[in-house]
């Protein structure tokens, strides 16, 4: 994966100087040796312990010197012209923006999304409309933004561990008037779901217990902190009831209470266990909001995304 990713970066044609930083998150293979031998031009940060996606990216950005930052997963590769398109869009924009490119599946080459919209409960809805360039969030596998915006937002929320950190960062940016959008030009390939499972839904949804646990917890946090206005509270109530029903149905269909104990129980308890800290974060975030409630919900689709996925792909398989 590393070779595919890095070769796609070094093959980019751009008049701008770039630096390439790789964070090795305590890998157990020969990644470090490969990087040092084959790519001496990169800056390599080697971690003695596995710290996860958020901390790794925050370390790299802190180490970087560039005006712009591109987060690129090691399981992704840029198409020709990707960097030049992102840099040009950023330099000609009339306001700071977080940008991405069209995402294509690594194996099939089919379009996955042009950024994502959200349902009212912070479940992602792929944007496939080539005419829509403003979205709710862009995934961290390919996220481009000015370094100044990153610093103002405080980077990725390390208390999320992994999953939905990109949703949170982009939501925070939108509340502060930063545009979140996608380009039509170029794109990137992505081996979806390599780390945690999930993301791909071709012959059904396959995911992991860890992914589901982190996802449900962090989407609940995001809903409470980011959703502006008093509508957040009824949405939260409906969200928690829906989680309980989802847990009961899936547990009965599987004849197994593992999901109830390991995924949905912790997610439902999150607002109660973390109420004081979440309310404090919400007050701080909403105090800096510069957009209207209507603007926030302009990227929300009033559909139940999980119900749509269930009808289309059936009950998810969780390992």
C-alpha cells in the first residue's frame, strides 16, 4: 500500500514545493525499512506505540511547514492532476475551505462519493451529484485545507480515538463559516474499510465490532456538540430510542447480545456518562458559530440512512 500511495504523490505535476511526511504507527512489518531504503526524500516519524489516526495526523501536521495540508491515507492513491487541482482551488477561492476529490473504489474503479451529506443523526450519505460542490464533510482519507484553518480548529479530536473525527472537524469548520466542498477534477482511489471494516456495501455490509462501537459513540458526541439550536435535544432523544430499537432487533436476529453490550449500550450511555463535558464543549462550539441553523441543515437530508441501507443490503455482518 505504501508504495502505491507514495508513488502517486511523487508522480504529481505541480509548480509548488511539497514535503511528504509519513507517520509509522508502530507497524509490525518492514514498513520502516522499506520507507528508509526506497524513499529517503520523505520525512519519517516513527512511533514507539500505536496511537491511532487522530494523534498520528496531528503529529504530522505539527511537524509540517507548508501553507496547505493534505491528509492522505496510506491505502489511497492520487490520480494525476490531483494536487494541482486542490492547490489551484484553494488559492483562487474567496474564503478558506476544506476540500476533497471524487473518491473511487480501488478494485472496481466505481465512484464512491464526492464528499458526504448527513442524515439528522450524523449518518453519512454519499454525495454523487457532480453539480453539488458544498457538502457536510469530507473523509480524512483525502482531506485538503489551509494549515491556518487546521490550527484554528485545533486539529483532529484526539478524544475520538478513530472514526467520525473527520465528520467532527468538518462540522466544526462549517459552524465557523469555513466552506467544506469537493472538486470535480481528478480524484483518488481508496481501499475502503481496510483498517476497521465497513465502508463498502456491495454484497451486503461487513463491519467490525470495534468500528461499530467507535462509530456510534462518536456520532452521538457529534450530534450533541455540533447540531445548532434547540432541535438538537429532540433529535438526540429520537436517536437514542432508535439505537435501542436497532440493538434489540439486531440482537434478536443474531441470537447474540454482543452488539447490545459492546456497541449500542455504550453509545446510548454516552450522553449520560459524558453529559457535563459534552454540554461544556457544545456551549464553547456554539458560541463561535457564525452560520444560521438553516445553513447547517442545508447539508442534511431528512431520511433515515440506516433504514435505507438495511432495505438495500440487509442485516450487517459484524465480526
